[in-house]
C-alpha cells in the first residue's frame, strides 16, 4: 500500500494502475476510519478495483463555529486499517495541496440543498461538492463509493455527477450500525458515556416514524412522532426531524412511502445525523 499527499504523484500511480487494466475505485473520507468506511473499501475491493482512499478533513464544508478543530484525526491508525482491508493507495493531501493560494472556484448544487442539513449548515454542501469534484478529477475513478448515512450528501453528489457529465459511477452503500442501532460515525468517539447511551434513540425514533409511514402516515405525522420521541431525551438536543421525498428532498405530496426520514441532533457539542428511506413493501 502507498500513501501520498501530492496530486502529481497520485496521478502517476493511477496511470500505472490503469496501464495494467485495473479499474479505479475511490472511497472519499475525512479519516478517523471506522467499520462504515471499511465496508466501502471492501465493496470496492470485491468489485475488483484498484482502491484509493482519500483522507482529508475538508475545511470548506465546516461552517463557522462547527467542530473542525475537534474533528478526530488518527492518520497512523487509519493507514493500518486501510492496509488490513486491502486498500491500495491513500491520498492524504494537505489543505495547501487541495486549496492553493488564490483558489476561488466552487460548485453549488441547487434545490437539493434547500432542506434538511442545507439551511442548518450554510456553505456546507458547496464545500462538499467542490472537494468531491476535485477528488474525482484528481483520482479519475471508475467507481466512487459513498455511505447512505450521509444521504443528502449522496443525493447531491449523484446530481453533480449527472449534471456535469462526470465519467464515474456513484455507488451507494448501506449505513453500518452499532449493535444498538447507532449509525457509525467518526464523531461518535467524541461522545461522553451518557451521550453515547442516549444516541441510539435517534435510530429508534426513525424506526417509529418509518413504521407510521408504512401504515400510511403523512410527512407531518411522521415528523411529529420522531420529534416527540427525541425531545424526551435529556442528553439530546433535536435540530430537525424531517420527512421528505427521497429523490427530490422536498416535502412529499403523498401519504405513505416512498419517504426519507432524516434526523439531526446534538449530543453536547457533537452533531449526529441519521436517516431511513421508506419504500413500498
């Protein structure tokens, strides 16, 4: 396995891999890797790709006052995990390598960023779209792997790739959960013991909302169920509990499936997100 922080070196390694007939798979991450990330690497490896893992805590997707400085960083542990699951190459650029002096180009994906996390995190999805576009241009993968825990991010990236005719297949991968249902996240390690015990209530609220949607509930009804359950949790501070259409991310005009249920809540200063997509059975 190789590790590089230089764009020119990454491109040279990718050219050599392609010359042997390999397809290229990219797993974009911000590091502090966990089983959710590793499941993406395994999927890329199973597909037969030459697997590139990017590790970059992207400052442009953090709004003012967010946890950029607190975000966990463990490069040596990450490298060991990637090697264990068969990754071929880690791209771990510096901020200066990704955003050199004078950088002034950004990508905006409209409409899909008007709801859910969009209004809560101004500029976040502009930062996400921009850095992912750069990674796709640098690595030129055939496949790029993203987890469904960050569902809105996934939909935004799929739209960007479609609209800009990027020659890459976006592969969505199921959310990986702890045994108590908590969605795996690098931020989970920031939680205190009390907060960690309270956090699975997010998934339980989503499950309750999903059960109601399967019974024919409207979006407001599902939102009320989730909100009431989460507001009863003393160690969680609800930011939103929303039900939207899973493809437009706008308020549904129908009752029952299909529907995306999405929650964002704070446990102390740590922001947690999760979702369930409810389809017709």
